[in-house]
């Protein structure tokens, strides 16, 4: 297994641990006595987990499928339930852009926990500034991935290339250009 694959698996497992733990805890609390509140906790955890898996599948998958802008917006907002997303993207996401947008949103959201994001035709931004850890910033300057988030950055560079875009970091997030 390559380093990038190992880092991605580690990142994915960490990212999905919370919703899985809440479903497991709630199901253990039920035991033999049904409880409406605990059942709702299980449903909430399962919905959250499903939404996050859909987002991760789009961001990390090799698919280059086109996606309607409204459907992509819903997928992002559902998959990032604790992050506000200001959707300014116009039109559909074609030519590999759905994968690129989803991946960029995942990385920027992960680096800037719960801070509002904006998505438009130029990229994904967060105000007042975006956090860029050194290992992640290094990937965008040509270094190999050396951590979980760096592996996602490496995949994003590949997704941008497949979409015919150039991906770059800015003080406020990620931008893509033709």
C-alpha cells in the first residue's frame, strides 16, 4: 500500500469515527427497551454517517461524473453538517469539477473546523484566513504527502489535473484556474 493510500485510510477512519461511535453508543443504550430519544440518536448518527460517506466517495472517488449544481450543494451541506457552506457556484459541475469541488471543500473544512466556507467558480474560501499546516502546504509546492491531510492534497492536485485545472493555495483557501 502506498503512503498516500495509508494516509487516506487513516484520515477517513478518523473522520467517520464520531458518527459511527454515536450510532454504536445509542444502540448499546437501547438494550431490550425501546426508547424514542435513543432511536432518534441512532437515526441521526446513521444519516450523518451516510451523508459523510457520500461526500467522501465523491471527493476521493475516481469518477469524473457531472453533477447538477443543486445536487452538489445538498451533498456538500449534508456531508458537512457542522460547517456552514455559502454556495455561490453557478450552474452544473462538469468535466471533473464535482470531484474537485467536493475534495477541496473536505480539505478546507477539515483544516478550519466549523468555520463557514464559501464555494464559487474560482474556489473554496474561508474567512478571515485559511490554516495551511506545513506538510499540507508542502504538497502544493511539489513535495510528497507525509500526513493524512497531505494525502488528500495530493489527490486534489490529481483531480485538478484531470479536470484541466490548476489548483493553488491562497491565504483564504484553494483556487482553481484553467
